[in-house]
């Protein structure tokens, strides 16, 4: 039963992400530094697939689900839903490419009051949820670490853009908010 629930959660998460990529693409100003999309894509794929290279990890995945693995499924769903809600909140200003669109303002209310990158926080949680659902320490470590390193790189790229565009307003915002974990980081 746990595997079916996990697969349904992954299908929902991928469907929400497809919605983001296909229908909410945006037309953000592109940054000269174009590596961030490649870094995100590579880190996601390496992190997700590297964990299945070891036979013991594959065997562990097919073992019965315990409470920790079900917690992972819940974290996956929470992260995916958070990301989708943030994309809807940003509306036409959301873009999968780093940049700021003409007329865009710095959003600092709602969840943005506490964290500057809630969509990435959702992705971060989703990757952690998948990792926790795997049932093998090496797989969990790889899946929780490698994709999230790509997210941290992307945040660094985006914050450079936001600082260049919004200047002092963005720097003040950074003083009163965290990147992806409220009150911590």
C-alpha cells in the first residue's frame, strides 16, 4: 500500500511541476549566467537516479513502508503543494528562468514575509520527502543532498539578479527574511 501511495504522490508532484513549467512559464529577463537551469537539471537527475545504482537501495525501496517513509510522502506532498501555491501567488511574474519582468515588484508579504524563495522551499521539501521515502541511508542522503545543492545554487543566482534590480529594497528585505527555512536560513 505504501508504494502505491508514494507513486500517487510522485504523480501528483510531477503533475504540479508540469503545470508550472508548461502553463506558468513566464518571460523573465534572462541572466547572462545560464548555468543555473543546467545545474538544477543535472543535480536533480543525478540525485534522484544515483540512489538507485546500488542493489541494496533498490531492495530497500521495495520493503514495506514504515512511519518514517510515510512521513516522507507527506513532506513530498506538502512541498509540491507549497510550490504550486507560490507559483499561483506570483501570477504572471513567475518564471522558470531567473529574471525580473517589466513592472514586477518585490513581493514581501504572505509567506514571502518569512522566506525569500518559498517556491524553492517547496522543491527542497519535495526532494526531502522523496529521499525519506526511499528506505535506504545512502539513497536518502544522495536524494536529500544533491538536488538541494542545485536549488541553493539557483537561489544564489536569483539573489544576484534581485540585488541588481531592486538594490537597497532587496537588501533590507534580506535583513528581515530568510532564504528558504523560516527563522534559520
